[in-house]
C-alpha cells in the first residue's frame, strides 16, 4: 500500500489550506512518522461490490468477515505493501436466497474456495491524495492482476490512543476473468447479471504499537 500523507493547512493561523508540492511532502517529517505496520480494523472498514442486475438496476453487497495488513514506508512509499484475506461465506446482499446462490458453485463456490485474497506487488502516488496499488487477486483458485485507485482521507489518533490511517477506493473487474460465468438470458435481450463488477473499499487501519 502506498504511504498516504496530507498537508492539511498552512502554518499561519487563518491561512488558506494549500497542497504542497511532492518534493515538500517527501521532506515532511510527518510522512516518515506514518511508517510502520498497520492492521485493518474490520469494525470501521467495509469491502463491497456493485453489479448490474437485469440490465436495469444495481445490486449492492459486502463481505462481513475479512482481515488485512499494511506496511507503510515513509521514506520510499513505493516499497509499501498490503495484504487482504476475505471469507467468501460472509457475502451479504441483504437477501438470504441470493446470498446462498452467490455462495454456491454457480458463483463463488465458498465451500471449495473459502477465501478471496489480495497481495500487493506495486504502489505509487498518482497526484495529491490519490494513490494506486497493484497486486494479485485470487478468487476461485484463479489469480489475476488487480489495480485499485485510492484516495487518502488522513491520519489521526483516536480516543483510545490508536494511530489510524484511512482511505477509500475502488476498481472494476470482469467476474468472468475469475471463472464466475453463471448467467441467464432475458426475454427482452441482455443477461441477468452483468459481467462487470465494481469493487469498493473503505478502510481504516490501526498502527501497531512499537515493540519494546
């Protein structure tokens, strides 16, 4: 995962907030201070998806059970990494019958392939608070590259003293690339479920305490 840092305001009270040049951000001590290992907080994060249904509307879903880790490198953000493990059986679209179908062999086949995983291979800062992370997404025992565009939402220390970073982002995939090919033709033309799926990530991660 690329290291995220936001220059929030000018030093002079009342001055307008400005976005500092990349060279200034790279020299900012606050950037290096974010270096460390982080654990994704599932209680304050979500991993979801949106897919077109019957050619006319969108179905939204999410995975309720997942864990992940980040390694942020403030001196060289391109060396930062991310990993994510998602339990397929935790898929939830709000309709029990539909969720059961998604868990079946027609779609995810959760019994045979219980995990969806992501392992980063590269990270970069695009501009401002926008970042891009590339990695390998494994689903149904098929591994394909995935690129996720992210926006950094800042860093903060919460009321319990935990240091957090937050970001949200998304990606578009073709589910058929991972072997999810089930569909049904509509009498009016088209298909029941779109091949294109939008993935949505809203992540809060907590920095590990320094080892004594």
